[in-house]
C-alpha cells in the first residue's frame, strides 16, 4: 500500500530513455492529453476526448539526434499504461522496435523496444532526502548508440546526476 500511495501521490520521479524514429517537433515539450483503451484494438491505447479516459502527462527532451533517429529523455508525470509509447507515437516519432505503436524500420528490423527506465527518485516516509535508484544502459542501447555514432555517455547525462532531465513541475490532480 505504501508503494502504491507513493506512485499515486506522484512523489516519485521516473526518467526513461527512448530511441525514437524521426525527430519531435521541438527540442523539448510536454504532452497533456487523455488516454483510453482503443475500442477497435483492445491491446492498444489511444487519445480520447477530455474526460472520457484518464489524463496522461509526459515531459520530454531531445538528448541526441543521429540521422533519422533521436534519443529522448522522458518523464511520465502520470502512470498510464503505454503512456510513453503513445505519446512518442503522437509526437510523430514512435519508439524504435515498438511492435504495437511503431512501424517497421529498415535499418534496425530486429530492434526490441528501445525504451529504458534509467532512474527512479523516491522519497520514503521519514526520509529527509529522496533515494535514487538507477539502472545501467542495457547492451542493446549501447550497441545501437555506437551504430548511430552516438556517445553513450551523452545518453547517461540525462540522469539526475547530470542535471539534464526534462524539467519537473508540480502536477495537477
């Protein structure tokens, strides 16, 4: 119950990295929309009219660009199923290797979903400071970064230690 409450009360900050196909329309931004299960494809989620689904908010920032691919730092401000995947698709740059919301890619046809939970910052009751939990980049991210000519250190610079994550703002309920 404690864990559920921390996520429900939005006292956690989650940072993800994604390799996406294409470039978003700006260098950073915020998506604030409503998501619901797609009635035609029950395994998918899609935008819906305000108030008919659940509010979904994500902040994003371009970390690196290489040709037809971009690396994004993503921060979900809400926790909806497939939220980041839908938001990236709706920005016009689906996550590479996404079998549900993406599209086939000729250069990396065998890519798995290129979405990685980089870190979780959480303040537990009674603690003065938040604890930071981080996960190293998987080998597939490192290999892809190198094949795109990107320095993997650039991808890691988005961590809280690097201070380059998308901005954090108070979240409406």
